[in-house]
C-alpha cells in the first residue's frame, strides 16, 4: 500500500471535485488542537519531521489512482485528473520540542487547494499521535524530577512504527535511553535493557540465571529480582554481584507491587552488602502519576523504566487522542472561517502566527503582523515549493528547544495533578478580522450556523 492512499476517502472525493471545478488557487489550512485534554497544562509539538518527509515524497502514481477508483467503485479513467499530483506548497510550522497551547497552530499548509486537501489526513495522523506521545513523555520527565527514565515500550506499543516514534520523542524530552534497537541505531539513542523473567525461569535457580548472564555480559548487568520472591531475589542478586566484584553500573529491577516498600527493603539489602553503587530500576506499567507519587514519597528508585509509554500516551491512557482539526482559513486570498452554533468548533480566519512571550504568555495573531514587543514568532517556514528550506532537524536541537520552553513554563502548568494551562490571547488585528468575516458570513447565512 502506498503512503498516499492511507487517507480518508473524503479527501479524494473533494480533491477530485476541486480539479474538475478548476479550483486550483492557493489555499491555507491550519492544523491546531481546539482544547487541551483533561490533565494537560501544555502540549509538546512533535511529528513535524515525518510529516515533512511525507510531503516531500507525496506524489499520486497510477497505482494510487487505481486504488482510489477501487474504493470509490468507479472507473480509473474518471479519476485521471488526480494522476501525477504532487505537493509543491509551503509549510509553516512550530519546530519540534516547543511547547504549544490550545488554539495555536502546530502547522499551516499553503498549496493549491486539491493538494492541501489531499494531505489533510496524513498530517493530522502524524502530528496528533506524536504530539500526544511527546506530551505524555514530557510529563513523565517532569514527574521524575531529574531521575533518569528509559523507554522500554516496544513490546506494548501500537506496532513497531509507533514504538519507533515513541522512542524518538522520549529522547526529545529527555529520556536517557531506549530498549528499541532500531530506534537506538537510527537516532543515536543509548540502548538499554536486561533479561526477561523467561531467562530466569529457564535455569534451575535465580542464582544460576544471574551467574550465567553475568558470564555472557562482562559489563554492567541488570537483574530482574521479582520472578519468584522479590526480597529473596534482591538478596540473591546482591550475593552474585558481590561474589563477582560487580557494582558500579549494575542494577536490579523491580517490576511491580508496592514499589515504595520494595525499593526501601532492596536498598537496605544492597547497602548492607556494600553495593551502594548498584542502582534500583523500577517498571511495570508506570505512568507520570505513579512516578510522581514514588518521587514524592521518597522511594529510593534511581531509574524509571517506562514499559507502556506509547500505549499510555497514544492508545489507552488518560488522554488517548487530541481534539485536533485541519481547517481552511484562506482561499485564493480570501480569508474564510467556520461558524458554529456554539463556540467549540468555530474557527478564526487567515494564516496565523504565534508570538511567544515570557512564561508562555502567547499571542495568536496574523501571519503578516509585527511581533508584539518582547515576543518571538514560533512558526517557521519549513517547506517552500514542496522542498525543505532547511536540513532535517536533530534530536539535540529539539531537546534544547524543549528544555528552554519548559524553563519558562509556569509551575501551575508543570503540575502532574490538576495543571492549569496558560491561555493564549488573540491579537487586536486577528480579532477585528474575525469579526468582519463572521459578519460577512452571517449576512449570507442568517442562521449563523
């Protein structure tokens, strides 16, 4: 299956109609999140790199048109106007790693209307899922208060591709490593991991398993101590590590139960054996709420293994999706907007810019207006004429942007429990244009719906 056919059917039907009506003038679409999910004080912009890659490769070949025709149950000849269509538009976007708020465009596309419409589903899918994952991971980092976190979520992710994205995004927000070898090699992330319980179970005893594993791996090792009885497992691990003269860099892993109490007892056992350098790793379906509670209670846990990162963030977690939309805001130089009987789905017209002030005091304004004093524009031109305007981004650059924005984030928004998100304001010029366009549309549609 071609990537370009992974789209909603309605995008194809609209694009085909636009072409037949010769509606090829430039259109600007804005992709933004209407409201932050409950329990979120911010979002981390993510997914831009794969989105730009997708747009760079976007071209409708003969087989794509045939797939569209099959889905529509129409002869392929009727969809011939779509053949050869590629993306040659402009993209302005918030760089990955920056924090964004409700109503702020993550990305704006300006391209001939059929092109801009056809890429809608892909852009929403790429940016929304990855922004949700990056935000979840960022909250875990904040909850850990400086303690390292590891992404070990590949086995519980929503497929290998989602796990690859999750590992990359975890690295952007400060995770220390990943268990995903493909991600580690592709993105230069430190690889981390130990043995599974199956390894322990395959030997006559825990001690036999630990010693065999240590023989195969002369460097630091991590022993899972909860295959049978955790306290006994800790004692066995301490004995093996002591006998072998292993300590610095080695660790034991706790995988569930009362992690606070287990960690305290394990620390006491290790310290009594002279193994103060052996770290305690804790995992087992942790999320940011559990991590925050353990840190708050003073659990002597050195590293948190997030082994359900992607599932929590993008699938079955507390915020399984983002209320994002991809809305037309200008066509052929004419600002347009969506009206609604409620304010929930109403939109603002025209291409926009986010002007960031200290403490994330943001102003959403028009793309062509001057930045208010003391602010910087967030959206940058990433593509022009269908080509990237700058080299692919790096993890280090995205991480630096994330750290800088988090440093400006108000404490009330950083909280894991009951955060209060900053609310951007609308510029005077954007507010005035919105009023003008709304009145014009209401004059043509008396109900205003």
